[in-house]
C-alpha cells in the first residue's frame, strides 16, 4: 500500500483548492489505442477526440475504454497518461499509480465489448506546449496478502475493499476483515485522526469552491497536518490489517468523491 502517495494526493489537492486559478481545455486525439502494460490484455483505448483539462496545478482527461475481458478480481490496476504535443513529443507524463487512477472496480464490472468511461489525473503541469495527443500506460498487480496474515486470501481482500465501499455492508466488511488478520492499535489511532482530517479537508474544499476567502487562512494548517500524517504513518508499528486497509480506502474514497464534486 502506497501510503505516501495517498498523502501526497491530500497535500496536492489542498494546494489546488486553495491556490488553483485558471483552466484550459484542449481537444486531443489518441496516439496509440493500445494501453501500455498488462492492462492491454483487458482493455483498449477508444480512438476518438477527447478533452484534456489543464488546471493551475493538475490536469485530467476523461476517456473511454473498450473491454476485451473484465479485470479479474484478484488483480488491481492503475492507469497513467502520457501527453504529447502535435509533433509527438511527450510534454507531460503521469505514472500509473493510485494518485492518477484507483477505480479499478469499474474495470472488473465491465463486460466484453462494453465501453466504460474513466477519469485519469495528471499531477504534472504542462508548460509552454499545447496538449495534442495522449497514450495510456498501466500497472496491473496481483492483490497481495503479504501485508496481512498468512491466512488471508487475495479473494477475501478484494471482497473486503468492495464491501467496505458499500455503507450498507459495513458489518460484513468488518467480519471478513477480522477473520483475515489482527488489528493494530497504532494504525487505528492514526486512522481516527486521518478521518477527522479528511472531514476538515472536505469542508475546506467546499468553502474554497464557493469563493470563501476565509478558506485561504486554513490552508497552511491543513498542509502542515498532511505532513504530520506522513510522519505518523511512517512511525506507526506493524502493517495495516485487512479491516484497516478497508477503512483507509473508504476514507480515501470519501475525500476523492468530494474533490470531484467540487470540480
């Protein structure tokens, strides 16, 4: 689990909400419909014109993928994007990771020949060039059980994440998680604090999106807290248990959903 990447997302998103100004949209075409990496076995990029949105600090593009075969339950996938200019030169490259794309459940639920729509983010700002083309990259990993007890299975872990995202099935998620591994009090305490932080962050985002200038005063404190969480998570003892991982993903999903709604 790439905790540092998640925390970077918080820090960067806060920075964008507080400081971001201006947005440009470009029509872009597909440089290569074949997705780089193992995801090409499961999906292909639909060859059409898309809109690339360049904001002050981040960029994003909403694309369509055609399913060859759905992503298996025991696999997770991250998607990145290379942005090219009219001459085919790469002017920005976002690695495939959790920051750019983490909604691989969409890929699991697709049927052969079905077209799904996904959003890919790019944390790297494009300067002095206009986006003209894109191509996608990917990383496909097996859902590992190394961070949990040896008795947990990849299928159970995938089920935990899926169930945890449904608020009506919280009890089931807890039961499955507890059967897979033991808990860690250190991480429980950190997750309690992290959830409170995310709630503050969402409130801040709403203020900033509504033009509330008082939100600017909150930015330094939120940024400092994000850095502090990095230290806490590094120093917390033990590995995340299955239940803690499910809770962490749920908190993260809440933050990402709020950020998308503010756009």
